[in-house]
C-alpha cells in the first residue's frame, strides 16, 4: 500500500494559481502511474490529469488543458499539479492517486489502488 499526502490547496481568486503536491511513500514510486482527480461539491469524483512512470506521457481532461500541468520528481517521490488561470468551476476536493499496477497513463478511478486524503481548492469569483 502506498501512502499519499496532498498539500497546497487553499482559497484563491479566479485567474489565480495554486500548486498541489503529493508526497508518496515507498521505494518504487518511480514505477507507479500517478493521477489527480477532483470531486466538486455534490458531484462524483472526476479525472483531472495523469502521468506515466517516467513523466514522459501526460493526459488531461479537456476542461483543464492549457491551464493545468502535471509533473513528477521521482527523486523526491512527489507528483505535482500546477493550476493556472483558475475558475470557480475548478472548486473541488483534489485527490492524488497512485497505480502500482500500471506504469502508463491511466484515467479511470478503478485503475488506481492508492488514494490520498484530499485537499480543498476553492476558487472565488
């Protein structure tokens, strides 16, 4: 089981930026596919971004393309989500996820087997 701890959430005005971090335990972090998901108030959890084990491949939901960037530092066992040009509709609890099964980009919640506790992102208009 991989332990994941998110940080970096908060309250920001529309148009602002935040960077989320997710620190992972385990000596094989570099072999995990990683992802970010979010759950808006009253809605289902949804995919946001994913990155392959090496960082060479990334994938984003259409609504964040060009605004969000996922990256990873395998030396630090950390994955990041840089969020720019934030909109009120980006308000959600953001979750980091790890897949110890897949090394490539994966986008479904069922393909991830470890989750962080979540961090709140609130974007005011």
